[in-house]
C-alpha cells in the first residue's frame, strides 16, 4: 500500500474506530486470555500496529486524551507477556510471525519474548541479592547455634539432610530432594518444617494428595498456626511461588494483623515482580511493626532490604 493509500485507510479507519475503542478491545481480549493457544493474542498485536499508525494523525489535544489509557494498556500487555507468549504459541512462533510481517523493535509488542528474557535476568539478579542477605543471616544463626547450643547427634543429622535437600532444590532436582526428605522425616518425624517443605515439593511435582496430607501432618505438630503459614510462605518464596506467598501472607494477617513477617514477605514478592513502590511500602510497614515488637534483628534485615531497593537502578519503561 502506498503512503497516500495508507493515510487514506487510517483516516477512514479512525472515523469508524477510535484509538480509545481499539484500546477497549485490547482490554477485553486481555481479560479473556487463559494461556491456551489461540489467534486472539495476535489480534492484540495487530490492533497495536493499527494504533501506531492512528497516532500519526492525532492532534496534540487528542494525544493527551489517549495517553492515560494507552499507558494503562501498555502496562497490562507487559504484565500479561507470559500468557500472551503462550497463547500465540511460544517464542519461536512469535519470532516467525514478526519475521513474516517484517516488524522492527519500534513495534515492541512483537518483541515480548525479548522483554521476558530481560525480565528473567533482572529477577535472577534480585533473587541473588535477596539470597545473599538470607545467607548472611543464616550463617550468623548457624554460628550462634553451633557455639552455644551444641545440637545433639540426631539434630545434626537432620540439619545435614536439610542442607542436602536445599542443595537439590536449588539445582532443580526435586525428585532427589524428595528422596532425601524421606530420610530426614525418618529421624525427625515431628519436625513440622520438614512436612511443610515436603508438601511444597509435592506441589511442584504435581502430587496434590501428598501435598495436602503433608500440610495436615505439619499442622498436627505446630504449636501456633501463625508459625505454619510463616514457614510455608518462606518455602514458597524459596521455590518462586509468589502468588502462594501472597496467599499465605493473607492467612498470616487474618491470624495476626500486626505480623511484621507477613509484610516483609509481601515486600519481597513485590520487589521480585518489579513493583518497587509497593515493595517499599510493605517493607516500611514491616519495619514499623517489627520496631513496635522489639524485633531488632528483623528490623535490621528489613532496613537492609529497603536500602538495597532504593539503590537499585530502575529500568525505564517504553516511551512513545
């Protein structure tokens, strides 16, 4: 189509369907996505192509009217990137489609696979920072534990099992982790954190029956239900099951509305998702509650997270 022909087409198209209407259609489609493969995702990309052309013919006052809605839809597309990629058939299918259509990076919606790859790298960096803080805290606790409490042989054996279990989890070998778990439970059958971790391992392995029975067994041995949800949220965090972490923080707050730990874990999830403003608010709430409760060590951990969050370099969003 010649430039003149294209201009006539889009001038005509704007008369029948505005940018706002196109954005409304995208929002409707996004609400219907369920991850199953369908051409519906490509329809979103085509509409965005259309909007890109429509914008060329807008006056400044018209641009201001659509800016807010366009910004909102853009954020929704980015937040739905995983399901969009799955719906379109995966990254290879997306690469093939944009190659056929000759789309350049200015049409960023056709490059959501690149966005997800960069996001994964940033998430790994954040995970590394969080892991470093937790490792330092853990190392201090182990030092104090070894020096002053002198654990009996059966406790030492259980700790050795837990170390091997975590090593397998970090390497992604969940089957071997579950095998070690059986050995750990044989020597510590009443230690509820093991049952919780077994439940989460069963969850990621797709065994719902073992998952639920493990949680039920853990609840038989835990003195306070708050401890159960706090421990399980911690394990969910270890596995990157962030929606489950948030659900357990809700459970914690239902039991104890002043749970500093619940807000800490909320903050960690928000940080991992790049929702830095919400993360900082959650950390601040956690720190205030921890101070009220004289949990000085927890306050220090939270303040470190807040400082690291403020120092982190934010990635600029797409400009139009």
